[in-house]
C-alpha cells in the first residue's frame, strides 16, 4: 500500500467522532479548494479530442482543460445529421437531422463502423412530414468510433457509397471519481512523483504507472497519466489530483467518463 493510502487510513482510524471530517480525497472542503499554481506538473497538457490542443501549453504546465465542442455535424447523401461527440456508456445518444420533405416516412438508420463486421446498425428512426428525424441510441459499446446515418434502403444495399454523413464520437465507461490534494502536497506518490498543487494525474488501482487516461466530464476532456494508487473509499473508480479535478470543473465526488488511451 502506498504512503498516501496509509496516511489516509490512519487519519480515518484516529479521527474523533465529534470533529471527524470527511476524507480529503472525497470532499472539496477537505481539499481546501486551492487553485492549482506554481511548481512543475507531472502530467501532460490537456488534449481535447476532435478539437485543438491547448495552445502554447508545454508538458507539465497545468493548464486547465478548455470546454470542447460538444456537438458535431456532417452532411452527405441528402442528409444532415448532428450529435454530441461524447457520451457515457449505457446512456442515450441522440442523432438529429434533416433531409428533404419528399423523404417523409422513410426510415433512417444510424450505424457504427466495426473493425470486423463493417457497418453495424444500432438504431432507426422515421423522417417526419417536415423532413426532420431524431434517432436515440442507447450506447452499448465503449471507445472511439465512426458513426454514419443513412436511409434504410442504403443500409441494406450490398455496396454503399462513401458520401454518407459520418461523425467521430467517443463513448466512455462511467465511473465514480473523487479527488485529493491538501495534506498530501510535497509527498511522493506510489509512482514515485512529488505531488504538487499543479500536478495533473489520476490514481488507479490497476493501471500501470504512466498510463495515459482520458477523463470526460460535462463537455470537458483531459488526458492525464496514472501517477498513484487508489482510490480506497466511496466505491470510487478514479482518484483525481486536485489540479485535474479543477481543470474539469469538479468540486466533489462525481460520475465521470474515462478510458485509457
């Protein structure tokens, strides 16, 4: 068990029930709410998939993750379609769009490109009298993927043109995330780094030290390395450093999307 984990467990064992505070890795009050600053960060600059990398940020700068573009639009084969570029596994991702009014009543199909099976249909919808459509897909596949929207007769054809509107999206596995910082700054993590206020990183119980993890929260994404072991409480999957939590706009225990990249 790392020095950080032992310190947390000892603090919990000896805390008085009259003045006991919540564990520092699970509460914004415990983390002090201090803004990241000063010192070199152990993590890389944030990366926004589908958008520009933070301009001018050098590795370890601790620059906060900007809000990424949350939607994407594509046009082709008489169809214009829009959807969110990020989603959590098991939740609905809706593809909305327009086509010609003459296509009213036609069935549109949303498909996912599978590396082995080719285009796999995941959801269908019907074009309204005004030429609009809305197709929800209950996401059942995680990762980065290419999606397209076509008419049903096109989806059934043996050969499909390459002009169909396609979009790149990412579906993340959801997990509970806590964060830690105050009380541990200046200490060495389980991966051998000194934790500072500006350190970008995440603690994982299973991933190897240095593994880059992409974390998503309410339209923001950031890629940070595994720098520590944990979390050890609240049934959480991830333990973010204070700088990482603040870059994402997280002030307490929250559900995030995450995946190794």
